[in-house]
C-alpha cells in the first residue's frame, strides 16, 4: 500500500512540476514536443497537436522536451518561431523557473484547502501530571484545561507548549478551567536540555504533563485559510533551507538524508494517520522538490538558471562543450546524492529504522 501511495504522490508532484514548465512554455510561444512523466522507455503515449504526452518506465522524475532546447540543435524551418533558445533570456528564465514555482504554489493550494476543510487541533487539556513535577507543585490536575498563560489565550496544546518552552525558569500565571470553575495558578517551568529537529541542543521549559488527546476540528474562513496556507509554505521553505545549511555545516549528519524508500515508509505512516496527514506530507515533499530543483547543479532547473545568469553577464551563452562538461559534473553529483540516500535508507531498514 505504501509503495502504491508513494508512486501516486510522486507522480502527482512530478506532474505539477512539469506542468509548470509546460504551461509557461506554451504561454510564451515555445513549442513542446513531449510531456513525459518518468524517464526511459515509454509505457503509454498519445499525440495531441504538436505534443506527445507520455508515461515512461522509470517514475523518478519527468521532463518537457521543447523545440530548440539545445542551442546547437538544428530547428526545422517551420518551427523556427517556436524554438526555446530563440526566445529572450527572461522568457527562458520564466519557463525553467516555472517548475519549482508550481511545486511551491501546489503546496500552498493544498494547505489552504486543508485549512478550509478543517484540520485536527490538539486541545490544551491535561491527561497526566507527573509526580513531583512543576505542574503537580503548582496544583494542576488531570482533566484541567489551560485557558491562558500570562494573560494570553491558548486554544491548542501547541500554543500552550510554546509558552512553556519559552518560560524556562520564569514564573508563569495560568488561568485554568477545572470542571467549569476558573482557577489562577502560578508555575515555574524547569529548564531542560533537549535536541531540536536539527539535532542541536537547546534549553527549554518543561512542566511534566501529558496531553489528554482531546481533539477538535478547526475550520478557517477563506481569508484565514489563505493566510495560514501561505504561512505554512513560508515556514517549510525556511526549515528546508535551514536543514540543507545544517547538513552542509555538518551540524546535521549526512545519514539523515533520505530517498525513495524513506518516502515510502513515511507515506505508509501518513496513510494510517489519515487524509489530512497525507496531504500535509505531500505539501511538504512538494516544497522540498521545488527547492532542491533550484540548486545550482547542472541538469537541475537551478543549473539551467545558473547558465542563464552566466549568459546575462557574458552577453552570450556558454559553449556547448562547457555545458556538456558541467552537466557531466552535475550528473555525478546527483548520482552521488542518490547513492547516499539509498544507502541511508537501506541502513535504516537494517538498523530497525534508526
């Protein structure tokens, strides 16, 4: 099941990415000869107008083959006006950049739709209070609902936890609902050293409580859903870029890099967790796909944009030989990254998922 869901998920994201190139190319008057999901031998194909739409054997990617995509390519006389490299530089930049942009826009649309539909929110209701913890010392009991901290209303466990983490060693005033009665309590979160998502040690506040597991479905109005969708997309872009920087700085170990096998494993977990979790995961992967494709590595979209940047500075394109050499280097880098990802995935399986 996980493999099937992963293939569908990746297929959708690849389609969105290539659709970006295709739509902008068509809009800018660039001829498109083939729109393919997957690489290698074609499993299915249909011609419509000048374009062949194909489904190919290897599902790890896709491509849009445009007229005159190679500057050294001889373009037939009847297609001269449709050649990619005959178009002005800004048009070529737009066509190449549209793929990653569509991935980011897709994530934004998916998350906006989810917030409109309704997402589960964990309520700030206590399920367990640890003996001897700051929560027990303050007088908190299982079943208590935290209404506000320092006068700021908290409507979710996440919002409550944020205040607690930031309040390490400080006296915090709580407004608590206990069986319909409101109580004011004071608590001092204990400083604790924890590791964040990047493995870095930070000191945060802890009070020794566990959530009761009470959820509500929260639906946003259209304007609020758009804002939340935008905020999610920006936050994930930031975290993705920060994660890449941490890997390059060797703060995050290279073994954290995952590949298709890890995606299958996580997709299987998200299917069990429900549609909202699966769609959120798809939006996250779409953002990652968009950002990774902007890396200035030849073969990727970012590599083509790098070539265009050099062309803008030199006032002429790079030679075919220079591009060929750069693409060979780029291919070697991509193969090395994929090999690392597969190796890490296999070691996780052999190590029991660690």
